[in-house]
């Protein structure tokens, strides 16, 4: 961050970043990550959860992705 910024401006930016990350997470992930109050620790936790390169993890993620289905009785508006 810039040296010309005040401490309050820096903390405001950090709070906005933390809130933005929290808003983008799903329920399961949110429960795991919300305990972390420091953004760096939250990011490390997210990386440890989702950046695993094992074959089993990749297959599990692909299965979850390809199992999403739209309910045929619903319209696109719902």
C-alpha cells in the first residue's frame, strides 16, 4: 500500500477486501474461513482448501461441477 495513505484509509481498504472475499464464498466455505480475521490467513486457508493438486481432489471437483442440473419445471427467471 502507498506510504501516503493514512492508517484509517488502509484499514478501510482492508475491511472492504475482507468483506468482498466473504461475500463471494459459499456457505460451506464461509463456515470454515470466517474464523480468520486477517486477510492473509484467510487466503492461505482458501488456498489450502482449493489448490490441492491431487487426482482425487480434481475428480471430486469435476464430479461436483458436472452434477449441476437445472430443474426442468422452472423457468429461467426463477
